[in-house]
C-alpha cells in the first residue's frame, strides 16, 4: 500500500517537474483580437459612441462586478480563450495601461458596432472600423519593436494567436437596418453576400501580410434567432427566415473563401469557426445545455426582452447561467463557455481545418 503510494507520489512529482519545465521553456504566446461587439473588451469605453456596455447590469458577474465595456454579464469569448490558454486577458488597445511588459500579452482592437464594410455601424458615430483596427495593429507593432526589437516583435506576432469576428453587423446594422436601406437597394442578398466575402478576404489577407499566422475567423451566428429579432419580427418565437437565409448563405461562402486563402498562402493559417452551428446547438435544444430558454434575453424589455438595449432599468434575470442570451444580441458568459469549448475541441464541422487544441499541439512541436 505504502509502496504504491510512494510510487504514485514520485511519479506525480516527476510529471510536475516535466510540466513546469516545458511551460518555462516555452514562452507564452500573445493573443490579438479584431472585430465587433462579440469580442470588444472595452475599446468603445474610450470613444464617443452610443455602442457601449459601460453601465450596469453589464459586468454583473465579472470578477470585479463592474461594467467593463464587454457585452456580457461576465467574461467574454476572448477572455475565455485566454483563460484556456493560461494567458492573462488581453487589454483593449485604447486602455492606457497597455504599455511596457503588458504589450507582450497582445492586444484587443475590437470595437462594438463595426463590420466588414466601412459604412456598417455609421449610426454609432465614433467606432474603430476594421481598417482602423489594422492600422492600430501597425502602431502596436512599432511600440512593441521599440520595446523588444524589430526581430523579437516580428516573431511574437508570427507566433501569436489571432481571433477575428466580423459580419453580423453588416446585416443587422446595415443591409437590414431599415427597410429599403442603401445597401439593399444596391445589392440583391446573394450579391451582397458575395461582396461581403470578397471584402472579408482582403481584410484577412492584410492580417496575414501584417504577420498573423494562426488566425481563427468567425462568421455570423444565427442572426434571425437572437431575442432582438424575435422581439421585432417573430409571432410565435420562430427565427426570422430572411436573416437565417442571410446567415446560411454567408457562412458557407466564408468557409470556401478561407480554404482558398490557405491554399494561396500555402499553409493552414486561417481556421473557420462555425459560430452559426455553435449557437444553433443550444438554440435548438437549450435544456440539453442547462438553459431554461434561448429565446428570452436575461436583460431587456418587451417581447423576449428583445426590444431596445440592456440598461439599469431593464428586466434582469436572477440567474444568468440559465439564459443563453444575456442581452438582445449577445450570449451569456455560460453560452460563451460552450462556444469556446467547441473552438478548443470541436470536430471539423465546428472548426475547419482544425480546432485550437490541435493548433496548440502543432505549434508546441516547432
Ligand atoms: C475601406 O476603407 C479603407 C481605408 O480606410 C480602404 O482601404 C478600403 O478600400 C475601404 N473599403 C471599401 C470597400 O471601400
Ligand atoms: C479536436 O480536439 C480534440 C482534443 O480535444 C481531438 O481529439 C480531436 O481530434 C480534434 N478534432 C479535430 C477535427 O481536429
């Protein structure tokens, strides 16, 4: 008995030592985030815009219990990815605390309200459109190079993980924002989708040209099923068909474009994360994931708590973990955890050509 225990004990110590040395031998990788409100960690707090999440009850379940600018009751998708990789959460690029050694952790450039197109989100006034996010990434690289040298900066960016989340706002806050919107008069839906995908391709190519070599790309979720759309358009809780049609056209074409881009650069740089399917799993069967509903937002008002914004005066559910949607558009922390679990371990149906666990394993061997 004792011998057995001793053997187990030494074995545990030995594996701890091995684990510890492999951690210290391997510098932690940096993490860069681009995109919209699904991944904004607080940049918009520093801007004159109406797209913000800096008042309660946002952040009610965040470690500090404060609203931080994340569109969540607690942690966001990028926070949860950082957590899984054993990294500190990345700071918003506009946060003045992002200096010195903090630069090595990476940065979050995302800004709520933006889209693939420059005109998406114009109604939110001053937000950081995607080309501006990339320009700031350039400034970041110069600051990093001043700190650790040009070669070190280039290596850090090449070895980093990148997440980019775009597309939803190009539909809900542009094409479908109002009836007869400028874009819907200019393009049929199939032509608009093709245009968006070709513009997204240019953005991804730019990320590559700026040094990104492991880039997780998400398309849109099931836009027709979010409480905001149910509140505005749904009689019996059925998802809006037109927005679902848009998502079901956009996401497969995004996947094809990403495969083409990987062929062009000759490596599996870009990974398509199927946000649509990840959300649909708990939308079609919320109980299986521990939710009481996927139709009603935790925070909001009107039908499905889907009308207007989540504010201090809104209805608020007592237990956020029981709701798939925190506010009319954004998943709860609990739902974001389910999504991040698929990013880490999902099959090729969710993560194509490979999941984040595989990426980490491959990169630790080089
Ligand atoms: C959007 O703006 C950037 C520069 O700000 C420009 O390079 C790009 O071509 C614009 N995109 C379109 C589709 O006009
Ligand atoms: C995803 O990750 C798991 C490990 O968690 C692995 O077993 C599985 O094969 C991976 N799937 C793909 C398609 O890479």
